[in-house]
C-alpha cells in the first residue's frame, strides 16, 4: 500500500471513536447495533486493525455518514456533487441535500445543545428561508420576535429581516432549511380528497 493510503487508514480509528463518544455509546452498545464484536470495534478505534468495507458499511449506516467521510476521501471541487456534512467549530453540522445548481437549496442542520445566555448575532441577507424542525427545540430570533419552534413546526421568512437560529439549553436540535438565495419561495400545494 502507498504511504498516503496508510495515512488515510490510520485516521479512520480516531474518527470512529469520535463518532461513538459523541453519541455517548459504549462499545457493547455499538456492537449490538452493528453486529460487529466489541473487541473488533475496539481494535478498529485504536488502529490495531485495518477496517474492511464489510465493517465500514454498517458503521456508516448506523452513524448516518458516508464511507467517504469515515476514510476522509478527497473532496470534489464542486459542492453540488460532494454532499458530505460540513462541521463548524461550535459543534454544529450542515448537510447539503441539493445537487442541482440555482433555485432553492435544501440543507439539514444539526445544532448542539445551546445556552439560554447566548447573545445572538442577528444577520440579514438577500433571500427567502423556510425551516422545518425535525427534533428538539429551535430558537429563532426574527426581527423583534423570539420564537421557540418544536418538532413538526415550520416557519418561513424573508431573510432581509435580521434573524438568528440556535438550539436551547433543553438539548440539540435538527431542522431542515429550504433557502432561495434570490428570493425563491417553497410552494405548498394542498389537495383535498373528494368524497
């Protein structure tokens, strides 16, 4: 194997350990979920064993990540093709969901537990945003409004209005965002069943 391949494989173990610890899982719990023995998982995480595709597939499925992200494969130049999650320094993750250029872009955001003492930095920019909360509570400051959105609730607004998204001290939050950079809006079509 080449030196770059060796270097790449050596980084898999720490990534796997980081993902497990971030979810507060024991090796035994992960073994139950993936059908990979806890001793094998331990050797993979410590770098004493090289991962195989048969081991990486169930781990990637369980964690909801791509195999590319586990092995840190090189990114493509075009973010519309490379839809890997993007991590920020504050622990938040943005997952692009749209491949086509232009129009409305879709993203999934995962924000870590927030602090109710955080002083938000409201921003405004051209566009239109629609957000739908999947899990947790999303705090949205929108102009002079301070909104708490629960799972199943949605909001849409013109992003020229100063705004800020964040999680609360009650825990992390996951939400979907449809963003039209040039003011495009998501259109909701309602149908009724004829009796």
